[in-house]
């Protein structure tokens, strides 16, 4: 039983980060929302609908830690994939070429996945997740396999992309600084059993830049979240 | 094996072959090597020319039978692999049997097949079918199961119908495995056809080689061997070219 | 879980045999070419001694061929790794030899060495040579760069490095290659005996020629079983070796 007693509300156009040690169920929670796993009890609502309905109504976009770009398609083909693959047609979608421009992959439309760096692959994955104009974007440790420098750059990019679209975002990460940098609210989880132990609002102004990372306000919030995490860990006997 | 090599390498290989043939010729002549041991290349070439019609016909026949069997065997194997992927229970039982049957020496089947299906091209084609079938089945089955959990999750999130998941994800993922199997089974189909001819035919390259040997016509026998080798190599090259055309992405060698 | 799969397959096979027996009993008279399993077993039992004699011969040829062919393949692979420059030319030679179909080589060998044990053994050796070269070359190259670097840093002699790092790293590949080579050796020996006067290959041919259908089935099934056992034996070894073998890539 991965999760117990989880109660969370996410408002429209909010960016919420889920942080916690491995085993705390943050990914599981995300996957339940995406209808990739089923909750044994409890109620999950996305824009008023249950996860399965939300998925079928294409309210959700999902970005995995592994970009999963199909090697036999070029970048444009991969971004177009949802349009061609989803049941019952895709009306009201974003233009794939525009999305590639948004994520900064102009000129790479016909590149193949193995020709791209890790960061570029994730940009393509994000574009793909946005093509059906979802209301909610779910990201499961999207930059976990990237190096620190690329990671920070991708965080900036993600914020830019997110602010340009009308989506709610839920990001799972095990990096506290990443969570604080990205989010309006950081939800701290702990393990065994997985549960929410705290929610820290992030009052940093937007748009956030590299300078934000050095600001004392940022560091204070990071310290607060860190403290919450460790004190939760101490509770376990 | 790379097919598109720089011109220099091709020339170098060609030169090596020519040098080898020349050396062979010199040795056989200088030491008066008897024909039953190793005929001189010139004698083999003569036999090739003198029997061009017969060798050509035999080559055409064996090639046609091998090609038919190869095609049918692969179609069957791929179809069964798709069925296995849909019906997991079948796969769990069938796949181990297929893997076990794959290591049965084909030549053991030839006599039985001849008795059951009789003398003639059907038996030969069925042999080629059998040798192509199992690698196609096993390869395709592996390939269809190759996509990662995340890839499958992606298809689920995108609400793709099952048919589309196969067409856009599983089948493309299986293609490298299938084409890799082709490179093995295409020459093997030629081999299988020739083995079948030993018991079930009195024409074709396999038969020609044995027949020539029994009549002590060694240059002709070796000419047949050259033709058979050329056919097997051509089959492999065809499979390689097909792979290069279809698989446009790098794959980890299985 | 794996045991369960084995059980399911065994049950499926037994069920197949049972169904076969029943159908054969009912309509067997019209299909003399597919005798009932009981008949096949009876024919096998009747000729058990001749079958055993021939089988023993084939097994000896296959075994010697396997050892010779694999040994040579291993040596060549080791040469490739030790002298990469030799590889380009030698590899082409190996490929050329491999592309000559076995069915073409067997008659030549028979002419050279006459009827006997030599030709089939050589064909068997040829049959497993190529898979072994390919598998062993991959295996010897499989050692992770970091573990090889470690050996260099410790100033280990090349022979030592080979023994301690390359050889253990190559074991899974070698065994996988043997899994292919073992049935190939049986196949090769059988092909070599085809035109001869002894061995399973000969027995297959003669029982076909004499229309001894049940005996043919029995011989064929035994040949298949032998090949399968060869494969299984190495599959088991592979299972054992891979279990204690550290995952590839770890130094």
C-alpha cells in the first residue's frame, strides 16, 4: 500500500510541486491522477471528472522521466503523434510547429531522437504533451536524468513554457531547490506510508530568473521545506 | 556486417579474392592436383560455361522454392507472433515450444517430410517454410514485447485504441528484430531447399551437387557449389539491403 | 514463475501427445505416414540397439566437432581482440567460409575423407565455428572499459588482465554461443553422415528409403531430443553462470 490518507487540492493555473524521498508515493499519486494506476479508495477529480474520463477527454498531458521519443519518427512526427493516435479525433489542438517554436526546437523538426541531447528530447516530450491542449500538465521527475546545469536551464524553460500556456501543472521531483524554484506551492510528502506532511506556499514573485536562485527569500523557503522533510523522516521509528 | 563500405575496401577484397583464385589455379596445375580433390578454377569455370543451362535452371528452381518458403514461413511466423501478443496464454505455452523446436536439426525433418508430402516442390518449399518460421516467430514475439513501460504508458495516456498501439508502437519496435532474423533465415532457406532436394527432388542445386559428385564430374560439382554459395550470399545481401532501407534508426544488436 | 512455465509447457506437450494417440487410433489407418505415439515408441524399442549404436557415433562426432570448432573459434576471437589489425582481413575470411552452405561442403569432405567418422566431425566443427567466433568476439569485448583501465593502472600483465577481467566478463556470451553451437554440431554431424553408412544421418536416410515410417519417426524424435538436450544443457549452465555474474558494465 503505497499511499494513505492523501488529500490535495490544486487550483487552476497553479504549478504545484510534489517533493519527497523515494518510496513516498509521489509518482504513484501522479500516476493515479493520470489514470495510469487506480486508487483503491478515495476520490480523484480532474476538472470535475474522474481520471479515466479526464484522460479520455484529453484534459491531461504527461511528461515522463524518460522522454520516450519513437526513434522511427522525426521530432515533428513525435510531437504530432497524439494527434494521430488518440481515439476519436483531436479537435481544438495546438499546432505542432508552433509548439516546437515554443519549446525552442526550431530547426530540429526533422531531426531524429538519437541526434538530440537529453534536454532537447525532454523539450520535444513537453511539446508533445501540450499538443492536445490539455488543461493539466503532469510531469514525473522530468529532468531527473539530466545534469545539474541542463536541469536548471530546463527549469527556466519549463516556467516560460508554462506561463505561455493556459495549464495547471503538477511536478514531481526529488530536488527541493527545483520544487521551490518552479512552484506556487510545494507539497512535502514522506514515506512509509506515503502521505502529505506539509504544504509550503512559495511567495517568490514571477517571472523567476537565475537571480531568484540566489535570493535570500528563495534560500529561506528551501530551508523551510528541507526542515519539513527531515522532521517528517525523523517521525519514522 | 557492413554493406556500404568505402570503395577502397571493396577493391581490396576483390583483389584478395582474385589473388586467391590465381594462387589456387597455380597450385592445382603445379602439383597436378587430381580433380577429385580440388579441381582447378579454370576447370570449374569451364564446367560452369558448358553446363550453364542446367546450372541456371537448377539455381532458378532452388531460388524460387527457397523464396516461396521464406515468404510463407515469415508470414506465418509474424502472424502467430501477433496472435501470441494478443493472447498471452497462448504465448506462455507456445513460445517455449517454438524455442525448443527451433533447435531441432532441420535435416532430421527432411526424410519425414518427404514421406508425408511426397516427392516434389511442396516438400522443398515446406522445408524452407519451417526454417524461416521459428526465427520469425521468436524474433517478432520479442520485438512486440520490446517497448518500455513508459512507452506503453504514453499510449495509454494518449487514449490510443489497441489497434493503433500495435500499428504505431509495437510493430515498428518489432521490425528490427524481424529484419535481423531475415539476415539469418534468407540464406538458411536456400540451405533448407537444397537439403530437401537430396531426398525429395531430382533437380535443383542441392541435387545437382550430389548427382555430379556421384558421377565423378567434379568440376561440375564444384561449379554447383559456387552457384549455391553465390545464391546464399545473394540472399543475405538482399536481406541486408532490405534492413538498411526499412530500419532507419540505430538499434542495439539483440 | 519459470518453473510454472516449464510445467505448463510439459502439460501442453503431454496433452498434444495424448490427443495425437487418440486421433491416430481412430483414423490412423488412412494416414500411414503419421503413426501413433505408441507405435513410434514400439518401433524405437524394437530397434533400440541399432539406434543407440548410430546415436553414439553421431554424438561422438558432434562432441569432437563441437570442441574443435568452438576451440578454434575461441582462439580466433582471442586473436581478434589481441591484434585488432588482423581482424579486418581474417574476419572476411571467416565470413566467406561461413557463406558456403554446409550441404555443399559435406559432399566435398566425403569425397576427400571417404565414408567414416572424419567427414561428419569436420562438418560438425564447421557448423559451430562461426557462431563461436561471433559470440566469443562479442564476449571478449564485453568487459567494461573501467575494469580494463583498472588492470592497466595496476600494471597487470596482459595475460593476467585477460584471465581476471576479459574471460569472466565473456562467459555469458560464450555460453550463449555454445547454446547455438551445440545443436549446430549435432546438425552438422547428421548432415555429414547423410551419404555415409553409419550414424543418425544415415539411419534417417535409410529408414526413409526403406519406408520404415515408425522407425523414421522414432529416429527423428531422438535426433531432435538430442539437439534439444544439447541446447538445454547450455541453457542451464547459462542460468547458473548469469546468476552469479555481475551485471555487464560494472567494473
